C-alpha cells in the first residue's frame, strides 16, 4: 500500500532488515510481540487493528 522497501520499513520501525524480511516470508519461528506489531502500524500510519482485519484463523483437526 505504501510501497516501502523492506529496508525503508526496517528503518521506520527500528527493526533490522533481516527481521522484517523473515516476518514477510514467514520464515521466523516466533510470533512477534504486540509492541513489534505496533511499530509496523505506526510506520504504516494505520490503526493496529487493520493489521488483523484480513487474518483468518486456521483450525487444525487431529486425526
């Protein structure tokens, strides 16, 4: 939406380029803290709830 590069987004959030890249690629094994998600919302100038609007939860069924 804002067309930031990963480096620009990293600079705006104060996070590393590698961390932002790993989050984008889902190659990180930890869930980011709400504080970290808030940094993205601030950098994108949006309400933090917008980052969760389109998230669908997956339910796993054990067989």
